[in-house]
């Protein structure tokens, strides 16, 4: 998948749970769609929270990312529209839990299943010249460095890392960076960290400010200027099956994700121009 491909694939990953990974996938996807991009979220977490968060009920997930990784469906056939114009999702459910043991039996192909499915999507988009192609594929990874996450990083152009502004934020970050470097050297030479987004930031607390400073010292310019604030409305939105931009467009969380989308688009433009 060369940089010149019309589709940019970003894996949203952090092996720690509760860092705002799925929230970022949902709301960044919505914000990108709101500024004119055509976006597909691929839910790769067996909990299926991204699917729930965009209003796809569990009993409506007839074709899922399990079917894509097991070769039963293409990404295009598994995608479902959401309430957001220009935003679709490949949903997930608990079937993914059993997939890892199945992939373990497939030593040669197991890291490449998603990469091959994404290549198929790109080929389909090129063949359908009358349709607007997806500009972004956002992969919501599970909160662990397992075979599903390995598939996501092998398929991706870059990784977007959400880091919460809390005490244990940096725990495991060096391990995640080492994993990305290892995948880059062995399975996916184009893999980069697209950026690091600070989530659950509370400017009133010394702890949030200290963590933000430490993360910026560790990752440097990779950290986005935009920080996602700790916001009750962002936390409420998934229970209503809506991204925050639909639930409360004016709230600070919505506005932060719009700014983040613009930052990401600008970085992508710079990469393509380089």
C-alpha cells in the first residue's frame, strides 16, 4: 500500500485499556467525515464498543471483522453505514475471541490477513471509478498487543497512539514503541507513528500538565497540539449510540476532535508532499 494510495490506513492502538482509544476512533472518524473525508472504521476489538458507539446494535452485525479476517467476506461487503454521512464501519463482536487460536495454526499468513483484505478494498475502489473512494481507514485495535493488533499494524501505514493524562499513562509506552519498531523492521517497513494524542486532559490539575509534558518529552513533535479534554458529554455519548459530534456538537470534546482531524489531515498533506 504505497503512500500514493487513495486510502490511508491508521491503526489506533495502545495496549492499555481505558485510554480513550475507541472514543478517539469513533469521534475522529466522525470529525474527518464532517470536514469532507470519506471514512471507514474497522472495529477489531471483540468487545465491539466502536460498533455500539456509532449505533450498530449487536443483533444487526450480520457480517463483521471476524468474517473479514477469516476470509468469509471482503471489507467492502462487511461495511455498514452509520448515522454520520460519509462514515461507515466494519462492526465487531465476540466472535473475534476465537479467531486468534485459528490464526495461530496459520504460521505463514497470520500477520497478513488484514493487510491482504485492505489490498482487496483498494483494488475494489480503483475498479469502481464512479464511486468516491475512502480516504481513511481507522482500525480500532483491542487493548493488548495480540495477533489482532499485529494484523492491524501490518496492514497500516501509521499508528495513532492515544495516551491518557493520568498517573500510569507512560507505563507500557516504551513497549508499544518497541513493538512498532519491530513490526517496521520485520513485517511492515512503511509503518510509522502518525501521532500521539493526549486524552482525558484536565488543565486544572498539576498531574495532567505533568503527564502531558512527559509525553511530549518522550515523543517530541509526534504529539499533536490538540488535547482531548476530560468531558462528561464525551463519556455520555456512546450510551446513546452517537459520536460526540452528533450528541453535542458545541461541547469542548467535539470541538477538540474537529481540531485533531484538521491536524491529522495537515500531517498527511505534509507526508504526501515530502
